[in-house]
C-alpha cells in the first residue's frame, strides 16, 4: 500500500476508535461488522507504516505514534467538513452538531438555559455540552469551543473575551446572626470560610478599600470544595463566608437568602473567556452559537465590561 490508501473513511474509523477505545462500540455505531473496522484500521496502519493502536482483549489504546497521528487526523477531518460547508454557503448554517465545554457551575446555571433558547431558534442544530472545571485539550477531545473562567494562555486557540466576572463576599443571615458580621477585612480571619480548593491563592483574600488601599488577609477555614454549586450549598447551610462570583449567587441575594459582607471593599474580578478551535471558527453554525452566547452572557449579573463581538487573538 502507499499514501493514497489513507482514505477519509479509514481516518474517520481510526478517530472514532481512538475516542471510544473499543472496536465493537464503533462497529455498532456505524452498523458494520467488527471485522470491517479491524480491516480498515489494518489498512490504515499499513499505509502509514507504523502501529497506531495497541489492542488487548479489554481495550484499544493509542500508541505514541498514533497519538500524534490522531491530532492531525482530527484537524484534517474538520477542515474537510469546513470546506464543504463553505462551498455550500449559508445553506448548512442552521444544521449540524456543535460541541462545547463549559465550567461546571456556570454551565448548569447559565449556559444550559442559553443553549435551550438557541436550539429553540435553530431546531436543526444539535449541541453536545461537556461540563467540567478541568482544562481539556479542545482539539484532541473534538470540542469546538469552551467557556472558561480565569486567565488562559493557550496561544493555539482563538480567544473571545466575554467580560470580567465580579466576585463579592457573602454569607447567610443565619451564619451572621450566630457569628457576627465583619466590619473590616481584619475581622475575616476569625470567621469560617468556604473556599475553592482548585483556585490558586484562595487562602488569602485581597480586598481594595474605598480609599484605594489593598488589604491582604488570611482566608482559611474547615471547608474547601472544588465546585461552585457546592459553594452555594455551603453558604445556604450557614457554613461560613465565601468570595463568590455574582452570577453564582445573585438569585439568592435577591431572595434575601444571602447577605453581602463588606460592600465597600472590592475583590479582584476574574476574566470570563470563550476559546474557539481556529479551524471551527469559520463554520456558520459555530459562529451563530458564539455570537448568541456572547450576547446572552453579557447580560448576566456580575459580568462587567463584556466587549461584544470582539475576538482578541487569532
């Protein structure tokens, strides 16, 4: 065999098997026999000249060479899809599948209902939503875009700034009735805190006073969590004080179930960004969701300075 035997069908089969780790699962998905999948993989490996997959009785794993080949195969298949859509013009704009990843708590509270509204407008667009606070490789995982909090440094992706996420100090009325309300930053170390274990430096709070002076105070306690919805639950249970994103607890403030502490002091905000795989940014349905998300997120409580429609890095 030669390089001309590297067909799109064999590439797609290889990518599916690498994603699922199972020949039988891919065979069922495609409605063919497992022997067909085995033959396509063998023919691809013969054409490439190196083993791409390691097969055991339990699982199929990607070899070192296969891992590098996989990344290129995903990009090639995406470029072919994009070329087809661009050739059809806007005809396929409102159909197809979009894969998006999002910070878990933000995704559950806000991204999910936004996607519901988007699909009501575009009923032929399917959305695969992955909710995780872990940083994933968008290209390797086959994800088109991601919404993430905190600074991002991946220069291989397009970055669309959605705004700054405001944080405020809050606690339940029951906690404050039992333990008192802090009147200055220096009172905070004597209180129980609820903080994020996966946020670097969360053991210290830096608050800027009305005079512009920063106050760094210890912020430690008996409870650390790694998910924003757990912060909501802990606050409502009266477990302590938290530096929470406004979008996470704005409804609880409006209902009087939480109170703002030290309202004259400001916490540093966190950037909220959208990351887009460059090869996917030109696909019409992806652009539709990008713009829809950016517009709706800009209107959320505590999202400040959202530069609508601006992509900062290409």
